[in-house]
C-alpha cells in the first residue's frame, strides 16, 4: 500500500461549477488543503464541468474569491496554471476519449447503443441497465456504428466477487461487485462522466490523495476497478464526512428551506454569506477545521498554521456532523477580541460606510477597544455603534421606552439623570471612563440607586439605544460636552411628557 511519504503529496479540490460555493465543499477542500500543507505538497483546483447543463457561469470566480478570502492558497489551477493543465475538464476532452477507447480495445469497456426508449423501458421494469450490449459480437457493433447509431461507453463491471479497497478514514472496505451497474464512462456527445474523467485526471495530475465527500463511497468499488483496468498506481482515498443540518437531519442544503437559528436569522451556508454576515476568515477556518477533526489538547481555538502542523486525514471522524453554527458566533467573537485593532478598524469601516455613515478613522480606532468585546459579527457594529458616526448635531432624545430602565418610571429616570449631571460636569475635560465610573458609582451609592439604574439610564440617554459599547467608554468618545448635552435632551424630553 502506498503511503504519503513515498510520493510527493498532491491533493485536489474538484468542484463542479454549479453556482455559489457551498460551505460543505469548502470544508472538503480544506481537509485536502491542510493535508497538502502538512506535507509540504501541492494543492490543485480542478473544475469538473463535464455536465454542461449544470454549469453556471461565474462559478469559478466565486470559488476563487472564497479561497482567497479564507487564505487557502491554490498551487495549480485554471487561474494559477501549472504543469498538468488544462485544469478545466471541458478543455481535456480528447484525453478522456483516448482512454475510453483504450478500455474498449482491451475489453474493459464496451459500446452501448441503448436508445432512450430502451432505457426508459428498463427503468420501468424496475431494474437498472440490463447489460444487453455488453456481449455484442464485434461485427454487430461495427454494423450499428455504420448505421450511425449513437452510443455511450460503459465499464464492464465484474459480475461476481468483491472489490476491496483502503480508505484512510474508514479502513479496509469490501463491496459486492454484483451490486454495481455497468456505469457510463463516456456519453454519446463525447463528454466523459465523473467516473472516467476524475480518474484520468487524478492519474495525469499525479494526485497522491483523493479526499472527497462520502457520497462517493458507493461508487468507490467502480473507481477501484477502473484504476485496476488501467493498471495505474492508485492514490490513497479518504471519504470525508459531510455536514448535516443543525438538527442533525439531512445533508446541509443550499437549496431546501434554510435553517433559522434562535434569533430568526437564516444560517449561512454559501461562502459569500459568511463574508456578508461579518465573520472573520480566520474564525471561519477555525470553525470548519473543528468539524469532524479536532486539534487535540482540548483546544478549540487554533490558527490554520497550527492545524496544518497536526492535521492528518487519518484522524478525521468518519461520522457526519450536525452543523454547529452556534459555535461560529462564539468563535468569531473570540477572534474579534484578539484581532489587531487596525485590522478590525479596516474591516469595520466598509460596513459602516455601506450603511451610509461617514467614518472618521480616529473615532473608529478609538472605539475599537470598547466595541470588540460585544461584537459577535462585524455587522453588529451597525446597531451597536453606528450612532457614533451619525451627525451629532441632529441627535434627538430617544423615546421613553428606551430611556426608562426596567423597574423604573419616567419621574425616577428624570431624577437620576438630573442628579448625575452636575457630578459629571465636575469631571475633567478628558472625561476618562474610570473617573466617570467612580463618580457615578459614588453618586448611586449616596442616593441609594443601583449602579445598573444609573449606568443604564445614562447609556440610553447618550446613545439613544438599549445596547452600546460600555456606557463610560461611550461617553468618553462622545466627550463631556456632547454627553451632557444629550443627558439634558433626555431630561427635557421626559419632563415634557410628565408635565
Ligand atoms: N466534481 C465532483 C463533485 O463535485 C468531485 C468529487 C471529487 O472530489 O472527486 O462532487
């Protein structure tokens, strides 16, 4: 049996270009990529577009964009080039035809002339293809071809016995040959099927490890038979577990109705949805690597570089996993908390700008330290801190529902704010958060209020919202003059309602 050490490691991701990049595909790609990085090997992108009806223009661009965003570099592929190209299957058609013919000439495959009607009748009878053209004498084949009859090329699967193979994740596997059909290798339009094309390519591209979704396990014996017919050195195989819906039922789908999390948001499933939802690429990589594999040492947070030092396909858990989406927000917050302040400011800026805010860089940088703790996603910056970038002059006092804290009333709130004002006005002009905090805690103590009542009322008065960065950080950024102006606006608004 071959081993990763006795040939250069070359892994590949071989998506069909059928539209937006699904996160399940990325997760499969990630495991092949990590394995290549672990062994100093190459990672190849190959576009499997032999089902032309399903090909969607722009898919390659979406794949490249997702990989680029996640930092998964591709060594060879349609955009990168390489010594084994072209890397798009529709540009390799003569190669597949050549090898299909090779199999026919040596008796491993045969031309099948079954018409659509014949096939429909076989399907109607409940069984699969009945191999009626498998044993056709050469003269008859030549005759049908001379009549211009269309044909496909089918593989001659052994009718009895077993096919055995090794899977890096699942160990030794054995399959009854009788359970398999004579699969089509080349269609009548000259396009190969997946079964033929991927083997021809994996061989010619010198792929050492084929890691692909477990859905391909049923056709694994067919593929092993084809490899043997060619007498080519086989790669090692790893059939990867797939992602299930968050409730553990059914494959995580992009088409069916979306799962909605506790907050009523649809869970992200497509690569661009992770970008749009404000996740950091490092958090997404960490999240995906953790599904079906673990770093060890009970460590949930690790970088891609750390994972690449330990990752082995052999250690992947064979069981499919429910999509642990709740973990992602937690992880994302952890990454946001430890990200470089400048990086974070650069990431937040376009989100604020797209929402129409005019972003002052200094103010944003000032805000980042107090903001980061509370951001689950970058997009949370809008409800949390958009108000810092709105026009301050047109700030209006919020409605009583926001101003009046739980278990308080309007009169009590006015009283608290009125009492707080002189204590705040007394503070230095730089209005340091800890000095505000000390003054407001003393004020609460002296007047018999709870800290939460005072701090919460102030937060609402100056931010106009129920959530914001910490109250005193917020007031420090707004400055003493603006903060006290807003507190007065709140007092006026509530007093008018009381009058
Ligand atoms: N084009 C196949 C797919 O998208 C590739 C499977 C493989 O990696 O071999 O499922």
